[in-house]
């Protein structure tokens, strides 16, 4: 009998699918034809595959790698590099074959060369002309299916290769995907490029001459590779112009070649965003912002924001209501169902229980919410503006119930799964003689709302910084079926707990590692403890959020953080606080509830800290310039900026020189190109809703930058123009002295001169930027918000 043998790569590359097979037939023992003349059926000899790893001197069979068939595939993960030994076993009948494999790292990606081709992919036989398509073919190594960014430059510097002197001649950055070792990236030589090329001359050159020289750079891991130069006829060169025999066709817009016809529409799209997913954000914007604004003109009607209304002059906001001098505000000592609702929804701001009383804690909670979320003076009282902000907070940060459904759904061996949140069993039964909540076996009917909103608040605070990022939930609900399958006896996750996973500086905190512990403790201190007032190890946990101890021991958490409400008093763990549907998490608009409960005056009253979005804005629009510290970007400005940024659901390298890794509406993920270290949330792609959240958070950084750097008074629209400008150029653009004239004029209160300087910051005249600067100039000078482009 011939031996069973495995054929396949013994040194597989991590992340790459590798094929493994056994010798097809046992040549000596199995006839090539059966006795009846039919072919032998290979399935009569099933081959079973498994993968084993060497741990502590013993081979352990891994769970998920069993396969069947003559030929199978395995893909090894990064972790496999650290294994002491990995063995693939194939069994057929009583025959066993083994293959020891040693995975190795993927080779580092590299750009080999760049060549120029015409639009049909042929080698060009004559110089390119404006209006034509120049195909840059980037030859790559170890970069299959990766994205490559290429930039087209006009060369004014001596010698070949990329030169800093050409920074102003950057024409366009596009991307392509590597297939079969190459990425083809088509650049349309837009007639506008000729103008730029002619406007910027090399030192000492009086004109650009008959031809413009172009080259392309492509980059990976911050390493630029440049093509050779190629010539493009200069349509504006006098000598060229004088010769009617060589007409520079592209300048005439009426007579277009098919290639040109495609050009402009593509161009407009690309200028808005380089990427495949140009989505009209207008549509999304209004869908995801159903903030219910109580309208005092018609107190019984509810007035959700409708398409178009968001763009109204912010002055309209005046209708919100007068300052009632806190007369109608809800405050300490009051009692109502409205207060209970607020205590639930803002529970994460310092911690609270679902009581209907306005307690000391409620007051503290409102203050924290006013300070950190609303950014208004702390009064600790609830008036119309607070109610509105609560609704806004809930719309923005509501949790997804689907993230919490019971883990039994993922366990194949559990046959009697629950429908997501247990089966309501064991109410009042304890797994110990001590009848405390810790041992209460009750499968609660859903997830506790205070826990859900606490988690929302946690995400809100985490989003304010870039070091630690919220990634996902590892566990929400776990019913008894799931417990028994492990087995485990703890009951916290039966509606009262959530486990969350994080990253630090883009790197996932995962695995059972000692090195995770200080990071988790830091997150606990800086967020859970600081903002949610969560108690470590349940100590002093009474009516507070609690954290399971962090460590490598049993009943400790080593790569996630566990938050629960187990230490709430019984009355605060009533069934009514547990929910299992998405709608029930929020349970309607709080402003509407206030009206229903008769707090009409409260809703209309706006006292207790004006949101700076209203009053100062009026001043700034109406009469005099005011201190920028009192200003925020107006809703018009936000719409304007979003329009220029366009929404991208997936990670991309932005258009800047360093191709920073970006997502959503221009949200910077980290500096430098995307490199795989990005949080999983971003790698999966984000929704428009999330994009808008990130945008709203991000805009605050630029408001702050203007407030920090501009010390002279501004009108609202001047402030808005500067926010848009910095959003595009970088928050430190002024301090880095990148626009010294603009900055100087501003600080000298030479507003008109400052406005003119906007027009000069265009990265050497890039079409899209020229238009944006014009629009910002128009905003700054004339209070006109026009984002058409
Ligand atoms: Zn279950
Ligand atoms: Zn847990």
C-alpha cells in the first residue's frame, strides 16, 4: 500500500490561503477503474484534516480547523508565527499523513516600477497631449489586492526622480487596486493642468517651453517610487501655438473626444473625493438626525427636522423660547416620571439609578452633562435646552440592541437557544444560601437601560480622544444555556453587564497578556471611574456601576472591561428597566414626554445656560464682531464643510502630501497612510451615521483651533470660514506659520486683506482647492455659504 502523503507549502505565508492535498489515489491498491468499469469514487475514501499546535511540549488539536476532502485550504494568522510547532494531519481510513509547517511573515510590499501607457494600455508612440488619458501602470511586489496611491506631478526640477522643488506642481492623486502584480491608474491630462504648469516655472526659466514634463509617483509605507518623465505638448507655448499643424485640441470644450467627454464628469467627482463611494450626504444627513424640537408656536405638534430646514438661518432658533429665569426649570427636590427618564438616560454622567426623584446625584449628573456635553455653564437644573440636548445625545449615542443579544446563538452545540435575552427563568432563585444579587439566577427580561446609556456615555467620552478607542462588545447577554455550555455560574450577564474591547493607538488590546493590564486599568481610571463613577471590584458599588477586577486570574478580565449594574438596589432592577428592542432603549423623545407630562413651560424655557449656538451668534450676525471664544461653527458652516468633504465609508489615504489615513467626512484616523493598524470598526467600514458623529466631534477641534489662534473679534460667518479653512488645511495651520500673511492680517484686524489671502492657499492651484478657497473667501466677506462645486 502506498503511503498517504500531504502535498502543500510547509512554509506558508501568513494571511495567504494555501492549498494542501493528499495523493489523489492510492496507485498500487486502488484500481484506476472499478471492476464494473466505472471510475472509483474518491468520496469512498474520505480524507479528514486537522491542525495541531505544540504547547508545553504537547500537541493540542485546534478546534476550528477540521476539514474534509482531497484538497483543502488553510490560512495562517499572525499568531501562528509564535507557535512552537504546527502540524497538519490528514487521515484516510487508518492511514495518517502529517506535515509540519512553519508559517512566515508576508514579505513587505514594494513598488517596483511605474510605466506610462496610453489609454488602451499600449506603449505611447508620440508625446501625450492635454485631454488625453495617461495610464500609469504601477508594478508591485507582494501587494496583491492592496490599494496603491499615485500622484501626477509636473517636473520643473533638474534631473529625473521626485524632487521637493515640484511640491507645488502636484496635479492629482488617484488610486488603483493591485491585480496580478499591477495597478493601472488613469490620469486625464486636464487642460487646467497646463495653466498650472505654465503659472509655476522653475527658477530662471522664462517659460515652460514647448512641452511640459510629467511624472508619476506611487507610494507604499511612506516610500515614494517615481516614474521617468514623459512629455506633454504645451498648448500655451507661443511656438506651439503658431503652428496650426499641431493644434492643442483639449482647450476647446465644445469639440470633445470621447476621452474628454468622460473627463470632466469624472473630474468633478474626483475633486470632491478620490474614491469609489461618493454618496450624496444630504440624503443621509436628514435621515439620521431626527432630533425632535419642541415648537412653542404649536405646542401640541411635534416638529421633527425636515429636509431643508436644517439649513435655515440659525436666527430661527430664537423661537426656542425665552429665558424664564429658571422659574420653570426642574430642580433638586422635584419628583416625576420625567426625572426618572433623565436619571436613566444620563446615568453615565457620574452614575445614577432610575429613581423618579431629583437627587443630589441628579444635580451633579446634570452639571456634568452641561459641562461636558452641552458646553454651557453648569446650573444643575433642567430646562428646555437641557431636554433638547438629552434628545440630541440619545439620538447620537444610542446603543444597538443587536450588540447585546445572547451569546448562545453562536454556540453550535446549544440546541435549546434562547431568543436573545434568556427565557425569564429562576426569578427569586439563588445559587447560594446568601441571597444577594451576585447569586440571583434570574434571567432578566432584556438589558438594563441604565447600563445601555452608561455605555453610550462611555463611548461619548472615549470619542473625545485618540489614544483609546472603543472597538466592540465581547459579551452582552448570556443565558443559562450558555453558562452551562462553558460551564460558568456567574449571573451578571443575564441583563446587567457588558464586556467591551478597546484599542490603544490603533492596536487592539487582545489576548491573555500581562501587558494588557496597565492599559485596561488606565481606561478604567480615565473613563469608567472618572466619568461613570464606576466602582472597581464592586467595592462601594451600592447603586453604582461596577467593574470586574482586571488581572490574569480567574474571574478577572484581561483584554476587556466588564461593566455591570448588579449592585443596584432591587427596586432599580425591576423588570421594567430591562429592554430587548431597539425602540425601548430610548423610549421616545424626552421633550415630548415632558410636554405630555405637562412641563410645557419647562420645554419652552431656555434658561440655565444658553447654548452658545444661539445668543452670541445673533450678536455676531447682527451688529458687532465678538470674541471667537463665544462662537461655534454654525449649522450652515457644518453643511458647507461636509459638502466639500463628501462621505467615504471605508478607510482611505487622503489627498495631502503625506496621505493621511482617513474615513467618513474627512475624519483623520492617524497620520501617514493606512497600514492595517486601524481600529476594526474602521476596517469594517462605517455608516453615514457614524461618519456624522465623527464629523461633529471633529469639528470641535477646529472651533477650538480658531478660538486658540484668532484673538480678534469675528462675525459668525468669518468664524465659520476660518473653521472650514482649518478643517481642510489642518488645525495647526496658523501656528505652523503656513499662511503667515493671512494670519498677520487677521491679527491686525485687516479683515478684507485677510479674506484675499484665502485665495492663495491652494496647494499650487489644485482645481478643487481654488474653488473651495473662493467659497470661503465669499463666506468670510459676504456671509454667503455656497458649497456648489
Ligand atoms: Zn441564550
Ligand atoms: Zn463580563
